[in-house]
């Protein structure tokens, strides 16, 4: 299976919609995706993701399915006590680097910048639900990796329209990379295309291959 993550187009966050520039980006990425052999389209239930996905859906003649679990992460204090940068995970990742903290620490949830941050709730939900979604598509997580329980003679290709934070959380979990590291590493552009390729053979899987990251050639 090839799983294509696409960040939404330039947003009007107040209206949870696309700006005029975002509409142009959504049209261009739909054209970019038309030769990928996409068989399913999934999208976050946020309007800015749905309205990006619609262009690809219309162009390919494929319906899309909207789900809540890949909505954008939220952040803030869990108990009302102040948290650094109001809990903004990208600012926190930058500050961790400034202070020489290990962004690859698997115990990042215990880091003082994160342990009282509601972003943990979002990340936990995404990790749990992306595993359930992958299991429905034939990939069952066993510890750190996924067993492929349905034999395929070719790679299915599935598109998922979502957000910078939710994409970082999902990809980080699938690839066993800590969320702060992914926030620092994966600065996804609007309508950037990222592709993970899973082993199509039956049995225990190798680590999925990161085939492409943040491709924005359609915007050039």
C-alpha cells in the first residue's frame, strides 16, 4: 500500500476554509495527484482539508470519506497552569533544540514542555486511530512494526488530506519517530505531498519506506 498524505491548501483559519490562494493550490495538487493511481480518498473533517480534497475527488471521480481522528492537533495547558508558548508544539520543538534537549527522546511525553500539554491527548488519539485505520487496510501493528495480513499483488494507493500537526503525529507513530522530532523535521508546505510505502507481501512487515516528503513541484 502507498499512503499519500497531503496537507490542506492555504487556509482561512477563522472560517475553516481555503483562501483564494488555497483554492488554486488545491486545484494544482489535484492535477499533480491524478497520475498516482489513487483508489481511495480520506480527509480530516476540518473544512480546510475537506475543501482541498474535493478538487482531487472531483477530478478522479472518487468519493471521499471524512474522519475526525486526523483533524489538526490542539494544544494548551491541561490544568490551567502556564505552559511554554501556550503549548505550541513547533515553538516547543525549537526551544528544546536551543536548550540542547534530545528531540529523539522516546520519553518525550515526560518532558516538562509536554507533560502538561493537551497536545498529548491529540497525539494519543491519532496514534490509536491511525493504527485502527491501518488494521482495516490489512496492516496490524505488532509492537513497533506492522504485520501485513492481506496479500496483495500490487500496491493500493490511498490519499489522506490532513494537517501539519496531525500528519507529524501519524507519520511519527508509523515510523517510530517522536512527535517533537517530527515537528522540527517535517515542516509541510500547504498541499505538500508525502508518501509512505508499506510492504505489499503477506507476513511481518519491514519498516515502511518514506518514498517522498513534502513535494510541492506542482506549485512551482
